[in-house]
C-alpha cells in the first residue's frame, strides 16, 4: 500500500467550490495525508525540514491546485524553490524522492477545447505544466499526467462536480492500493480521461 501526500494549494478556500469538493472526497481516507500549504504557511515561511520529512514518509505526492495564470498558485513555486534542495531532492548523492509518484490535480476555468494548439489558449495543459514534469524527472520521480477538472467557467452542473469528486477518490485509492496501472495512466492526456481503463478491480 502506498502512502499518499496531498499538497493542497488554494489561497482562498472560502471561495473554492471545486477544490473543496475534491478535497472532501479524499479527506479521512486511510494512508492519505492532506497538507494544506496556505493554511500552514500563511506568511509563506515554509518549514523545509517538516516538508522534506512529509515527502520522505509518503510514496506519492499530489499537488492539488487551481490553475492560476497558466501555472500554480504562488506558494507552490516557493515550496519547490525551498524544499527541493540539492543533495536531498537532486544531485548525484540525492535519492530521497527517487521512485515516488508525482502528480498534479488541476482545476481550471477554461475547458479542454481551449487548451489545444488551435484553441483559445494555444497550449495544452500538458505543455503548460512541463516545468513540473521536468522537475519531477530531475528528482528521479515518476511523473503522471494531471487529474484535470476543466471548464469551470461555463458553470459545471452539481452532478458533474460530484462525479469529479468521486473520480478523484477512486484515483487516489487506486494509487494507494496499487490498482491503478501507472504505465497505462502515463499514456493519457489526463489521468482521469477514462479511469475504468486504468484501474483494475481489487
Ligand atoms: C488569479 C487567478 C488566475 C486564474 N488563471 C486561470 C488560467 O490561467 N486558466 C484558467 O483556465 N483558469 C484560470 N483561473 C480560474 C481558476 O482556475 C478556477 O476559478 C478554479 O480552478 C476553480 O476552482 P475553485 O472552485 O476550487 O476555486 C484563474 C483564477 C484566478 C483567481
């Protein structure tokens, strides 16, 4: 069984609909730790030792966040800058993140059709998050495509939001229990494209 660390990255939880729903769907699951970065470090003074220890204690790290300016809310960049130290995260002597899974769970206002070469935003989500993929590679982690909830600006029906919460829970449980096929998942644009195809029944 893998231990899962969810780095929850949202600066305004009181105004969050989607990320709160996703979070509620996985809260309290065995083997899953939720670490709320903005709540823990409202002044951005990140406790590097605590964060490194959390990473060491878990086998998969999920950064769950809304897409802000085609990227992440700013504390996540601060986290990467401070926590991923040379000799711990990367470098010839570093192996503490080696083999751990790295995944982003991203919510975005624009829908899938806008995140294409010929769409309004001109770049795919996978292209936009390539710095994180490169970072994961440098740290010898196993990168997975994002779990994505898109099209929020068009106003997702309650049923659809609920379904994304259920999918998120299934995905996290699949990663935890080893029932999610990592190699198959890596071929998808979004990990939640077709969860039936990549998660086998226990
Ligand atoms: C500062 C800011 C920047 C944003 N930038 C983007 C963006 O670049 N692309 C996009 O599709 N949506 C963008 N959005 C929309 C958010 O991604 C969307 O509101 C969020 O994912 C909804 O999740 P929530 O209900 O948990 O807040 C932005 C929103 C804010 C507040």
